[in-house]
């Protein structure tokens, strides 16, 4: 685990340098997104260490506007109520999570986002360790109470299931300009003190409440779920706070499905923003080991 932590810290510089080396103009990006000959190009995102133990890293501009629009378009009318496993491992609807979710078809754009998450973690993490990308949708007032991404029930972390969730990414896909609430709170992660963090975190939150990340479009949070002895880190407990006004969309990292890229992607996302009263979120979960194609789903 020490080697993984060192690798992740080294990846900060590598990820930023890699992203800058793939910088392109917005006009070029829109043409690529609308074309059948899509070319994966990574944005020049920036990495900021929030906390070293547990390791939490903030990623500014991790998703492009075109990628966010595409994610919204290809998941229209695919959401179902989110299930949560209880202490016995049984999946079902719970009052602790009142959202809707969907797996995202793993087309060329989604595979590009996958690649970005893998490169951030170093060259030794294969694609087969990634769960399907997932989008989660919350209506106003809905939330996901305090939980950990790593499984407390061993039945969900067997070798056949790829072990437990080693790392997580969270990214915001869409949100209204006047949104209030809708942040993601980590009560056991100390809030950073420098005022420059107020662009990304809720600086009005009392320090004893930990850090609350504000819903900033295109930005992501990465954290390590497991301790060095391979057990889950309780300090990664977090909650999706309810939206009190406006709407937001976030993204969870996973992958699955397929869809042809269309020229109407960006325009359709604008139309969606007029009627949405929810927010979306995305997780990217990396398992400790290999996941079968039955779990990951096919490329499309």
C-alpha cells in the first residue's frame, strides 16, 4: 500500500503534465465530439492534495464541457431507483439513498474518461479493475446518507468480484448556477484552511464538520479507500448532501454499454438543462483485482 500511495503522489505531476500535453482548443474539442472519428484527448486538469491520510486529491477541470454533455445525452431515460446493500449483503431500496442511477454505455468518450482515471493512478492499473461508470441522479431534497464506497460485507468483495474498492473518483457533470446544497461531505477529513480552497469547498462549514466539496462543474475528487493492511478506511465516510435549491449533476466512475456519437449531443444537453430539477453525480471505482466482462459489460 505504501508503494500505491507513492505512485499516486507521483502521478499528480504526471497527470498534470500528461493533461497539458494533450491541450486543445474548445472548437477542436467540439468537432471531435461530434465526429464519428472521435479522438481521445485529455484536458489540462490540475491536481490539489486535500489530505494525505486518508489520501484525498481534488482535480479541477477533470471533465470537459463536451464530455459532460455527452454523458447526459446517452443516459436519458435510463435511470432506475438506486439499490443499497444491507448488513446481510441483500440489495434493495433504502431510505438512506433516495436517488436514481444508471450504468453508462462504454463508448469511445467513456473509454477516454476511463483512460484518464487509469493514467492518474499510474501505469500498473489495468482497465479490467474498473467497475462500470455510473451516473447517479438526485431530485431536490434527495440525498445519500453517510456511507463508505468500500464494502463492509465480505460477500461483495470476494476475489471473483475483484476484491474491494481500492479507490474512488467523484465528478460533477451538471449543476445550475444558483445551486445551494448538493455538496459532498467527508466528516473525518480535515477541511483545508487556505482561502483559495473556498473556490472548491464550503468555507462556511464549521471546521468540526470536516470538508464539504461544492458542486463545481467538471471538477472531481479522488480518494483511497483502503488502509495499508487491506482493510477499509473508516475516515473515507462521506455523504451526498441534499440540494436545497437549483439542481446539479455529478458522475460516478464505472463503465458499460454503447452509443453512437451524435452531432446533437451538445444541443440536447442544453435542452435538458431547461427541464431538469435534479443533479447527477459520477463515481469511478477501482477494484483491487480483475473484474469479469459479465460485471464490467462490453465496449460499444
